[in-house]
C-alpha cells in the first residue's frame, strides 16, 4: 500500500470547497475528513483487505421499475463475499433497528441476484471510531419483505408526485408526531 502523504495529496486535490454554511464548518469538515482518512489508512495497513468489488453498481428489477445503487466494498472471503458499507456518522447505533439493516439487505440482494455471489458477512464500518459492526445475513423471507416494502414506497412516491399530494403526505407525517433532523 502507498504512503499516507500520497493519500493526503489526493484528498487535497479532490476536496470540494462548496456546500458548507460557513468557513468554520468547511474547515471542520476538511479536518474531520483528513482524520477519517488517517484512521482508514492505518486500519487497512494493519489488515490489508481482499476486495473483489469497490463502488460496484447494480441494477435490480423491482415490479415495473429498476432499482439501482452501489455497494461500497465487497471482499472475497472463502469463496463468498463480505459486504462492507462505510459510515462517516459520529453516532454508532447501540443496536441496529430493522430499518437500519435495509441498506445492507439491499446490498445482499444485489450481490446474490445481480452479481450471482454468495454473501457470508454484512458489515457496517463506522470510520470515525474505526468500529466494525457485523450484522446478520438476511433470510430469503426478509429479502422478499424488503422488496415489497421498497416497491410500496416507490409506488407511494409516484402516486404522491403524480397527484400533487405532498401537502397531504406532509400532514400524515406531522400527525404521527415524527420529527426529522438535518444530516450533517
């Protein structure tokens, strides 16, 4: 593996100076990104990975639609894959919720159906604290339930858009006393 100076130069060259609310936030994010890069570099130096796929795109049929996405990384392990999804969030969940597994289950579905690969492991890698959280492999029933849930959501979005029902949907969310926080 190359040295860290090279990665720092790549980071500086590819840094985008937009989208920040002010100069302080931009500098905080720039420093945080550099710190995360160092943690990532050191972790990979200690345990060099065996990636088979990096940023691998996939396309899956879902009803009358095509569901697309990208798998961050999938490593070859004993003839199967470990799917790894990187997280830059500072918050590591104490226990993953069912919804928290959806992303990894989509990647498992993609690996199995699109890439025709067996999946042995699903892992979230929280880079801020260099924490790896292994999650359970989805059963066939869980994958089918996820497909149904995603198809229902897609059709709801299409219906809401087609009939301009945004205000009604917003009211439903508000009536359920939900709150949303801006992602940072």
